[in-house]
C-alpha cells in the first residue's frame, strides 16, 4: 500500500503520513502517538496551587460555594484561577458544592423597571445567620428593581418589626430620596389584617393605616402587595444569596453578636452592590428628593410612630409612662382640651404637633416596638340599684291601707 492510500484511509494528509512513517522507522510504535501525549499542558495549574485550593476549601472557606470560593481565593491569595478550574479541582478531590442545583421551572419573566427608584422590594428574612454562634436574627432590607442594588439601611433585628422597616425607609430617602412604589408581602406591619373597626373608621369607610403605611402615604409611595412569595422573586433570591455568601463571610470574620453583625453588614452592602448591581435601562432616577416635595415634616418625623392624645388642663400629655409638658406658644394661649399628635422618632425622641406645627419635644430611649393603636373604649356603667327608702311606722300603716283599698276596688271591677 502506498503512503497516499494509507493517508486517505486514516484521514491524514500525505505530508503528515510520511512524517509518521519516518517517526515509526526511527523509534518504533511509540512514534505513532502524538508528541504531546502524556505531557502535562503548559497552562496546567501547579500541584502546589491545587493543594492550596483544596486545603482552603476544607478549612478556612468551608461551606463556601464554588463562585464565592473563587472570589475569595483570587482576592486574598492572588491565585488568578477561574471558577471552572476551582470546580474541577474540588470535584476531583471529592468536595461537592454545598448548594444543590435543581431543575428550572418554566416561569414568565417580569422585565425590570426602567429607572432606579421606580420600584423597591423589601422584606425580612429570619434565619440562623450566625450558625449557632449567636441569637436567631431577622435581616430587613430592600433592593431596587431596576438595578438590583441593596438599599442603605439593611440591618439585623431580633424579630421582624415596624421599627426595622422604618429604619430602612429613612436610610433610603436620606441617601437617594423617596421611591415611587414599594413591593411587599401582606404582613400586618404593612396593612391591617384585623377585623376591628372603630366608629370613626366605619364612618370613613376604611381602616386606619399601620405606622409604616402612614409613612408611605405621607411620602406619596404606592404600596403594592404581593399575593405569593413567588411574586416577589427578586427579593426572595436576594435572601438565598445572602444566606449563602453573607453567612460564610460572617463565619470567616467570627461574628457572634447582633451588634457586630450590623457593623459588618454596613461594609458588606458596598461590596455586594459592586458585585451584583447593574445599570438601569434609563439613566435618570425616579427617586424624589425630600427638599423638592414640600413636606410639612422632616424625614425623621415622617419615619416615626404616630399617636393622638388630648391635652390635659395643665397643658401636658401622657404616653407610655412619660409626661410631656407643652410650653406657651405664640399662636395659642393654652392647648388644654385640644387633640394633638405625638410622633416618636426612631431615636426615642417624642415630638408633639398641633396642626403640623411642633409645640413640644421630649428626649427618650429608642422604641423597641410600635406604640399601641388608638382605640376608643366605651365603658358601660352598671345599672343603678333603686335606693331603699326608710319609712316611719305611721307611713308604713298608711301605705298598707292604701294598697288594700286599691286591691278591693280591682276585685269589685271584675
């Protein structure tokens, strides 16, 4: 068989077939194999680097997913490896990813809003964030729908509460302004879920708003209530990411208290946005600065708790065990008998307002929960017993004679 026929049968060019023949004649059957066979590639990761990756995955970064582990190795060890390489090295060493990949379900995609500030999504996530090193906590935060950025003010609280959401709202409007709408679940913090209607609510045809609802209405923020957790999937996926990455990094930093966790997350938000936030489709922002909204109250007075009280005759109001004295005011000689609004700021300060004018202030500790809602309780007085009349002997004889005469008259009529 000629070299040309052999080259056609094995799929080689004539020149390559002649080259293989010469190699076979020189070194035998070993010449038939490619020259790079069994030779390590020039771009192969060194064995020492492979051992370091496996060691760090088993010790320092235990529980980190493949993407997160790659970022930490490149940031703190300057390895310059790709996620695929790290994944291949870990699988060959028998280390599986802590997160399982499930088959995707068919869902309809909702397009992101075009401008930052058009829609925020906020929620609270109760989770073992400290992995047993500290108490069970709830992380309250908000993300922008257009950019996916985590808004300022995300923090941990012992339980999901109105105080936490008002803090997030206050931090957001101080940093960016008021958004146009907020997407949320149907929690009782955001909307009334009870069946109690006061007489005033029945006349108005609607129930009073919650404390968070009052702040949103005053800022002109539209509340959008989700009917299912899947409807607010972006913020739910945020919790999945944070429960993976944030938990791992707090373990790495040995965070064990709520206070330390809040200090840590303040810097983590910046790194999170640098990694995951994206540009909005439109450059202009929909956030509304408070200076341009002509509001009657300051930002800290809007993100506060509101209750109404009636001023006593000595020009004082009482709430939660403290008495607030109202000083003399140029617009009115006395406020006795007037109904005023008390607002407790998030730092604990009480401020008293009459017709949107601040007339008094009292500094106190920060609130830990919402104040009780105003409820008018109607007290029903017990029926009075008839008074007992004491009669003299003569009066008693006269009453008996009168009753006997009346009975005789009635019997004769029958």
